[in-house]
C-alpha cells in the first residue's frame, strides 16, 4: 500500500514537471516570435544573493505581462554583485518599466542582442 502511494505521488510530480516544461517552451516560442531580445546588466547589486535575485526575477514575472515583456533567464555573480537578464520585449523602455515596477532594480545597461547559431 505504501509503495502504491509513493508511486502515485511520483507520477503526479512527473506529470506536473512535464506540464511546466511544456508551458515554458510555449512561452519561449511565443516570446521569440514577437518583440526584440535584450540583455540587461546590473553592475553592482549590493548584498546580492541567490535567493534575492530569484525573488526579484519572480517579481518580474508577475509584472511583465502588463508591458508585453517576457523575462526569460538570468545569470549572476554574488561576489561582484553583477546580474545579467535575458528579456524579450517590444523595446528597452518596456523592459526597464518591468524592473522598475517589480522591484526597483533598474539595469545599468540594456543592449539589444541577436541569437547566434
């Protein structure tokens, strides 16, 4: 009985993970078909931690739809306080509005980028 319960829970988790991956792929595909790609750079975020940047990213995700923006991924270095964000947006200003409204940590640079092969 216990094995059946564990197996059932495992199956539910697998299905939920697969659904999340499908949703993320659909979001990425939709974003790449509209707007432009930008990489934003925050040069020195004081007190940067893994949890802090993850929390800021979640706040971006909550606000982004209002501006037609899709924050895709981020990279960071705790030692230097640098953060890099990949975003699909209609323009730089829309990407900046999301950061400003979500958490106030506006990027020091926003550069339009194109994906290579």
